[in-house]
C-alpha cells in the first residue's frame, strides 16, 4: 500500500528523536506494518543523514543493522568484546535487548503470515 507524504512524515516524526516512540507502538496505532516503518526510517536516514556526525544511537538503529551487529558480536572474542562494543557506540545491555526485539519481529511476522 502507498502512503501519503503527510502520513510518512507523521510516522517518522513519532519514531525519530526527540520523540523516539517504539516502532511497534506506532505500527499498532496507525495500522502501518512495522517493516514498512523501518523502511521509511532507513530511507530517511539515507536522505537526511543521522544524528551527530553520522553516528546512530543504539535505539536509532533499524532491525537489519541490529541483527547484523548481534551476529557479528557472536564472533568477537570475549577479551575484545569491550573494545568492539565501544567502537560501535554500544553497551553490553543492548545485545540481549536487540535479540528480544528481533525475536518479537519474527514472531509478529509469523503470526501475520498465519493469519493471512
């Protein structure tokens, strides 16, 4: 489904800083699929850049980037993990939170597929 530029702007305004509402919450309230919202967010970043010299805060990262970082983190030696996290602007607490978020996205997608 195609959305008007006004609808897209309203969604982006809600999920991007300073508002930072959760994508899941905005999706429920607007009826726009979470994946569509993440695509809008990524397109906005490509077009306008991100906060502070191109670096994204952990919560500003999309699910694809979070999954990539989670997988990458599994290959990092425990002794090097702190440096790896710092170099990406992350803390240890982000990884399990992201893992749970990815699980919720997959579960939601499976549920939607089963309902359709």
